[in-house]
């Protein structure tokens, strides 16, 4: 009797299962299948065929819509695009698949993918914001680092080795990445040990899900509870995940609150836009800095060009802790430079450089700026500049002598360094009667090394808020030593000048910058300190030190960069070199270069202008609004405190403002069609009351140096591998690849 009842129960169970899972109740195309397993056997899934192949096979036989029975999954496949649009457009009718919920809920009972209704909405309100664009992009460097670890693994293999475990390696890589992104957890899958307990448990768990696709959820649930391996895997996973939660909960509420407030403040202060100006979405904290490519070696001018092509002449940009509005409309640019009382020196520049050069003219505003300007600007008048003609010639001749010791077939790939050495030598003599000795090849001058490191520190600090930059300078032993070295040398120069007799200093003031600066030294600093800024006269020792440091940094870095670009561009344009040589011959003959005919070198003037237009060493000018204003042409409303960037590197190559193709290096443009160009499209030294005070000296130095070099040598292109140009972003935009041969004309 028991056997009969058992048989009847089994038959009823089979009939129920048959009806529940394998019986179709409508006239939709289908393929006849097994009594119990439906189309599972004929599909080939159990033999390793993939689902896309099954769908393709059934579509070829049955069309876009058909029924399919795979194990305990009985579904209708819809491949018609209009019907698909209907399904995805009616979320209240078509919800998550019950089959998916039943299978996955056995393994992940509270995961978003297994939920519906109000519980789904509650979970979604918390989990979906975790995958917003800003959070995703913040993991860029992390993903790069993990990928680099995989690359390092591959480097240890022979190039002839055939990798047959790519799927496993990709799983290891993505598990490593997601462990860091989600839980700050190192799965350690890329180091080849493959013994992480949680890793193994996760893989066992995923294997269980794959097995469960072919059985009803009640059987899968029974299997999970009865299998020792499944129970161990689940226990291991829960143990590790609960441990991660407990570790996170150990963070104190006060600490979390302070952290959140700090993040929100920084976000609002530096990265929040409060107007409708075109911009690109960026990272929550880093704005457009990561996507800009600046951290990967792109130059700021390349960034401006890219953003202009996408957003137009005026747009907002967030770079690190600089949130600014870039203005490239020529009429608005003219308005900015014409209203000095509204657009003053940039607060960002003042904050950044003020950490390094707190008393340099470039970091000052208001009455203090006027006091310093009244002393420093006269130092760069024409009479003082031209008196250095012979000095510049002598230093350039020293560089030529260095080149004579090299073979004419030698490719010079250190032109940027040589130009820096030349200009540092020149400015040392012009400014302070100081011999840096940089042209003698020793490169061991303590002050020269300190200055170069100081400039590299400035490049680093441009991506930090000023208070963090200041902390870094105070905590870094090397920065402190560098600052001490510079101060010691500059104060020694000041003391040396004070030893000179008043008569000697009065005579030297006509040509020497340091003599003029020291002549402005306050006789009673304590008495001057008690006065208001409007009443103060002269400079303190500390202020003289600040101006000397500013002169040194600005005096050689920008001009040396322009000279490096000049040599690179001349090597690419032999015809321009020949025209310069012809002009020199016509004006001077075979005589030494002299001031008498210097102003008549018109073509050379055009070459210097074209170098500054084609490759300006400074990419932009930055201003801060002192009051609200509206740009006249674009109608953009600006507010007090806004940072405004004028991208001079873009204006100098904008085809709307140049008659001859601005992408061509063509000095003759300044003799013909572009002779009377709009003055605001060519601003290599800025414009307005805060333009570079040393621009006349820079132009004079460049003209003398290039003229002297062209009297003796011809620059020959070293080939595309070494002389490709490109941009190297630093304090200035230097040529990245300069490789030239130097032929003395007597050898040609």
C-alpha cells in the first residue's frame, strides 16, 4: 500500500512540475522539447554552448518571438524592437523576472537585483548614488595602478609564451580593482598566490549560482544547505563582510562629521559653480583636473584648445583648487584689460606665489603694489637695458665656445638646459653682478641649483591650495634648505652692495638692478613699520629680498624657454635662418654686432614676434574681479572674487583674428597682412597695468642672442625622433623634444 501511495504522489508531483514549468498555454512558436527538461537538452547548454548561440539558433528557426523552455525556466523571448521599446517603457507592467528573483535570492536574499516594490525603492535610493559619474572617475588612478601590476606580471613572461589563462587573469584584475573601489580591500589576486580566503569563497559562491540556473529555487536552496562546501563559502563571505562593516563603524561620529564638513567646504569653496556658463562635468573634488590630462603631461594650452573646441570662447573650468572662467572673446578681453580698477591681479596667483615670494611685485596689490612698482619699474627702462648689450654678447660667445668643442654631427638634446644656463648667467650679471658659472659645465653653483628646485616646487604647488602648499614648504627639509640657501646668498649680495661707497652706488644705479634696489633701502625700518602703507617710502631688507627673488625666477625662466623654442623653430625653418643671416650681412657686413645698426634689423624683430606668437612661454593671464561686472560682448555676468583666465596661447592662434594661417610659422606676417593685427590677440607678456615689467629686457635679450648665434651657426633639424617639439608643462610651456645639430658657418 505504501509503495502505491508513493508512486501516486510521485506521478502527481511530476504532473505538477510538468504543468508548472514545461507546459505552454498559448499559441506562440516553439520547438518541441523533452517531457521534463523542455529544450534544455537540444539547446546544447549542457554541452557548453552559450546563450547567445541558443538565441540565434532559435531565432533563425522561429522568428523574433518564441517560447523557450530551459530546465525550470519557461519564458517568451521577444526580439522585435517595437515590442522591446514597449516593454522597457512600461516599468509598472514589466518588473524584474520572478525566475531571477527566485534563483538569486537563494544566494543574495537582500541584494538590489532580487528586490521589488517599496523595498527595491528603499535600497535603490541608497545604492544608486554610489555609482554616479563623479565617484566613478575618482578611481582613475587606482584602476591604472592595478592594470600596471598586471603589466608587470606579463613582463616576467617570455614574449614567446602563449597565455591561455587570460580569462582567469582578467577575473583576478577586476576582483582586485573592485575590492579597492568598494571596500578598500586587497584581494591580492594579481600577485600569483591565489590563496585569499575570501577570493576562493566568492568563486565557489558564483559557481553555485551558475549551477542553480538549471533547477528550481527550492532544490537550489536545499543543495546550498546540505553542501558542506557551500556552507563554508557562505560563512567565510559573511565573516569577512561583517568584519569590513565593523571596521567602518569604528570610525568615530565626530571624526566622520568633521571630515564631511571639510569635504563640503572644499567642494563649495573650490569646485561649485553657481551660474549657467558652459562647462564640462568633473570630479567631485578634482573638477576637470584628471580629465584635462595635465597630470599625464599635457600642457595647459592643449587643454584650453580642447575645451574651446567643445564649449566655445567662454567657459568655466576647475583645475585642482583653481575654479575660473576662461574668456576668449576678443571684445571681452579688451574690456578686461581696459578696466584695471575692476580686474586686478589674480587672488590665485597672489596666494600661490605669495607662499614662495611674499614680497615680490607679482604678489602685491593696492598701495603696497604702487610703492614697490615706483621703485622696480624704472629698473627696466630702455637706457638701463641697452647698456647690457656687450654683456649679453660676451655670455652668448661663451655658449658658442662650448658648442665649438662638440662635433658638428653631434645632436644636442639638452637645448632647454643650455638656454636656462645662458639666461641665468646673463641675468646674474645684469641684475646682481653675480657670476652663476652655469656656462662652464660644472653645474655645481649652490644658488643656481636652489633656484631651479624652487621653480620646480612652484610647479608642484599650482595643484594645491595655498595653505597646504605653505605647510608642505615648512615641513619639507629640502624646501627649507633651499629657501635658506637662497636667502643667504641674496642677503650676502645686499650686504656686499651696502659696502660700496655712496658715490660708487650712485654711478652703478645707472646700470645695475641691485644697486638701484639697495638705494631704496629704508634707513629706519622700525620707524617706517609704524607708518600707514600710504606713508611708507622705500623698501625693507625683506622686501628687497623678495624683489630680487622674483627678478631671478622671472628673469631667466620665461626668456630661456622662448630661446629654446626659437632654436627649435629655426632648425625647422632653414629659410628663416638664411633671411636673418642676409639681413645681418646687409646691416653689419663682416663686422661685429653693434648697437648702431641694431634697431634696423626689422626682419629679426618679426622673427622674435613670431616665436612669441607661435609658442608663447606663458599660456594665460589671470585676473580677479574687485567688483561685479558684465562682459559687454558675451553678456556674461561676473561677480566680485571671480577668477578670470585670458588664454593668450589660444588668441595667438585663432584664425578669426589673423589674415595668414596662424598655424604656420611665418615671420613675414608682421611685415604684410598681419602687421596691423588686433593688439589683444598677441599678448606674450600680458596687458594692462599688471603686464610683465621686464618684457623690454626679455625682447632685447632674445634679439641680441639670436642675432649673435645667427652670425656664427646654423641650426639643423636632428630628425623627428629627437626634434618633434611638443609641450612640457612647467612654470612655462617648454618644448618637450629638441634635438639639433649645430654647424658653424665657417664649416659649411
